[in-house]
């Protein structure tokens, strides 16, 4: 019960502090006597509310589309294929955002950050021309994307 009260009190105190406050940075350091640390787990939404950013170059995550060029679930072999495909994509398209992910049991390679399906589909057609071997597994898929 004491732990729960302490955690609630700590969380309440942290939510009233701003990011620029030295008290927040001090709480992240281990205690000099016991070595104990306070770790607060909270959603990104709360952090956005507590610590608003005025940086216009900050990245924002939102719903959008990516082009999936590879998805396979053959274990270590799939992992190696995924990273080989990433390397080939970056060799031909060095400025393109390529994402290799593992979502059990599938290794996936996805490309780009598109807010409009039509833009992603145009890129998909270009990728099919550049990589005809992947024509049958290249799709536009809904995904969480990063906007800059």
C-alpha cells in the first residue's frame, strides 16, 4: 500500500513539473545512499501534453501508408532476406526510408511515409519497375508513419 501511495504521489509530482525543471533531471539519477531510482512509465500522449515542443523540425507519428515489398516467416532465412532486400533498396534509392520489422512470425520490409494512398501507389509502381522480382509481394499497406 505504501508503494502504491508513493508511486501515485511521485507521478502526481512529476506531472506538475516541466521538462526544463532540474528536479525532473535529478529524479532520474540514482539515490546516493540506496541507489534507488524513480522510473515513470507513461504514454507518449501524456509526454506531449506535459512537455510541448516548439521545434518545427520534430518528427510526428500518424496513420498513413507504406509500401510493403517483402513479408516472410521462414525464421533466420527470412531475417537474412529482409536485410539483404533493405541493402538493395538503399543502394538504388539512398534517400528512401526503409523499415525492416519483425512482427512474429513475419519479417517485413516496408518503404516510405505517405499520407495519401495515391502517392504510395505511384511509388509502388516505380518500385515494381526497379525490382521486378518482388512484383507479386509489393503492396500498399496502412501503417503508422513518421512525418517530418
